[in-house]
């Protein structure tokens, strides 16, 4: 194993070693951390991590390998991984290969043997920072902008799954497979379309409802598509998840802002402010909708993060639009909020009106 380093734009450097083949590494990305104790395969394959270097807070990664069931996409979109320890010989009856060999398959560098506790404390102190994964500690972090990664993770052609009685169009900004799995579980036919599909193109598919998926990056990078997104949401019952939640808010006059170090993990408490009930949710995002920018005659906040009070979900006045910042499909994470899909599909079944939440 080669000695390796993560050099932060703050000037700090953390040492470890790269797993896998002996080769030089020079990879730049936004350094973020995930607090989940399990689910590293789903995390690694989540397209929302495009352009980022993931620091796993849990000290041991890879102990149960990877399998054919738990992928969220067909490849790793993240630029790199950082772990305290990574298991070379997994032990689990479903395991088909190791996490190390899987990362090697996509040429994703993994720096291990790192003091991830100290690294996470640094990120929390400074906010999310850019970093360079490298085998040469004399290297300088190159200047980099915020890349637009959605075209790299979105489908380029229509895909259709299932043969259910309800037809749902999924606008793909970097969707997780588990979203499709839940829709199929609820007897839907799902058509996945590219992120830049127009309202007219979607209307031609004659869906019963539309879901806007999660995805990577700053939602304002999609500013030019906001009028189309608004038109889509006013034409069909619509559910926005994570980035989809932010895009629908922007399309309706609200603003978004970047969090200091994001919400990434499977244990984030969210309160339904109408009932007072708290749900434990799975999250992966670096931006949130700004409270002060919300016009309450247009949209109403119905979920808030218990830890920091940020907006976690909205319903729209007199419209069949519902959005959540968290991931109701979880994977990895608790399935407390799976009912969001049920409520959305009940609205699809009605085909008109506004969302009426049942108390959960």
C-alpha cells in the first residue's frame, strides 16, 4: 500500500495509505462526512455524492462486502473515499466481492488508516472544504469551481420499469434505485426521464404523477430549468425528494443556501410540526431552503429538522405538490417515512385537489 494524504484547502493535511494497486493518486473533491453505521454500499453508489470525497465516520467499512442487491446506481459517482479502516476479507453470506475490489473496478481511490475523528472535527470547524487525495504530499490543491455533475449522473434516454396501473414519471437528477423500487412496490409503472426534459415532453408520456429525484450539487445550477419544473408541478401531482424539494421551492420563489457541513447520515430527527411526531430519517444534502424566503401563501413548511430547525418538507397551497428534504426510501437508514410514498400515490389516485396529510 502506498502512503497517501488528504490535503485540505485550509492547509491541513491528514495521512493514511491507499488501498489496492500501487499507483499515483491526485483527485480533487468536496470533502464531506457521513455518520451512518451501516449501508456503505448504498452510500458509495448514491449519485448525489458526485464530485465529493466521502469520509466515513464509522471506523470500520467493508466488513460485509458488497452484493448485487444494495446498489443505488450502476457505478460510484463520488471522487474518493476516506476511512479509518477498510476490511479486505468480508464475511457475509450475501457478499460477492469486497468493497476494495468494487472501488478498484471504478478506479475510485480509498485512503484508509486516517484519523477520521480528527478530520470530521476539522470539517465541522471550517465547514465543508475542498480537498486533494494524493500520494505526493508536496502537491498543491488546484483551483477548482463547483462542477455541474447532474448531466454525468442523469439518464440520457427514457427508461421504463414495471407494469402497474399508476404511471409515474421520475425526473432524474441523479436518482437512487430505491426510489424506483418503492414505486414499483406500490404497483406503479415508472418512466425515468433525463433531468432536462420539458413539460411538453412529459405531458406526451401521459403520467398520473411526477417525482423529482435527489441529485448532486447546488440547486441553483439548474436555474434555467426552473420554469419547466414549475410548469410540470402545476400539471401533475408532484413529489420532490431532496434536490427535488429544493428545485420546487426555487421554482416557486424561495431561495436556497449552503449548510456549513451538510446533513449526511441515517439518524437525523425530523418533526412533523402539525402533529409533533418525530421521525428518524436518512439524509444526504448540503443545501437547504431558506426559511425567510418562503411565501406562506404559496407553500407551507410541515417538517423541520429537530437538530437545527431547518426546513425538511413543504406542502403547496391549493396545489398537489409535496416535498421532503429527507429520503423516504432511506436505504441506508430507518424506514419511518415510507408513508410519504403512500400519501403521494393516494393523491395521484385522486388526480386532482391538494395534498391532505393523514396524521401518522
